[in-house]
C-alpha cells in the first residue's frame, strides 16, 4: 500500500486533491494543520496567524503512523504544506499542487488573509518553494495544476 503526500503553497488546492485521492484510493487521511493542533506540535504565532511547527517532532509522529499503515497494508494520504519535509524513504509519491497566481490571490482573499500573508503565500507559489524543497528530499513528484 502507498503513502502519498500532497503539498504546495497555502490555497493551492491540496485538500481538494487529497480528499479526491482518499475517496478513489480508499485511504486514511491526515491533515497536517489539524494534526499539529491536536498533537500540540506547533506554537501559535499571532503575528502571522499560523503555527510555528517543529518539523522533527512532526516527522517523528507522522513516521510512526506511516509505519503502522504499512504493517496494516493501508493507504495513507498526508495533506499539508509541510508534508514534503518527510524523508523520501517513507513516501511513495509526492504530489505538488500548483495554482495560477491570480486564482490563488482570490482564494487567499476569500479566506480574509492579511495583505502581508497573501503576499508571502504568493511568493511561495511564484518561487516554487514546496517543489524545490520536495526535490531536495528526492521525492518522486507529480505536479498538478489546480
């Protein structure tokens, strides 16, 4: 069975793609944002309205779950812009979601993000940060334009 990570910039369509994969592959699902909150892996930063996550702690907890799923022969979809930081040996496929900048800006505005947060997230998309980081981890990558 497979472990698939779905990453990309904030608002790029990760959750939409992940939920479709969960349904079609009959997979279990982890949303990293919810996982971080539930497991208290991050510290909330009011200025950025987001969590600062300890990647090592996150990976340790996720790897334990991945190993359990492998033993049980179950598919697992991990959805989140930090999923590509998992070591390659635990991931069968990395999907990177990409989005047109104008569409992405509208999505982020609809979420009522601050202008600074929108700019930062647009920069992440423009500079392909998740894709570059996933390549550094040597993930097998599929890019999906949302």
